[in-house]
């Protein structure tokens, strides 16, 4: 959730308060906000995700609390930058 919110903010789909709010909410209930898998391992795994359509990974990105957008054109370089 945090990664998706960071991507959404980086793509200007949501305000900065969205990723910060999600991180704070998860921290408040004792859940992790950072992944434990190295990024170089994550990117190849995305191609095997259930949200892959053809050769594109579908990302479900928040626009605001309660509203998301499905995006399939997130370049791997951008994912590396943001995450």
C-alpha cells in the first residue's frame, strides 16, 4: 500500500498527504511500512503478479482515500526511482 501510494504521488495522481497518511495509519497499528525484499528482487517478481495483462503490470494507485486508478504504463525506471 505504501509503495502504491508513493508511486501515485510520484505520478502526480494524489497529494503528498496520501502516502504520508497511509504510512502513519499502518505504523499506528503496528504494521510495517517498508518492504524486506531488495528492490532488484521485486521488479522481476512483478512480471509474475496476478495483475499482469499481456506484458504490462497493472498498478492500483490511490488518487485519494476511497478512490483508486488502474495504471498500466509505469516504467521500471520510475519504479526504481520512487521506491
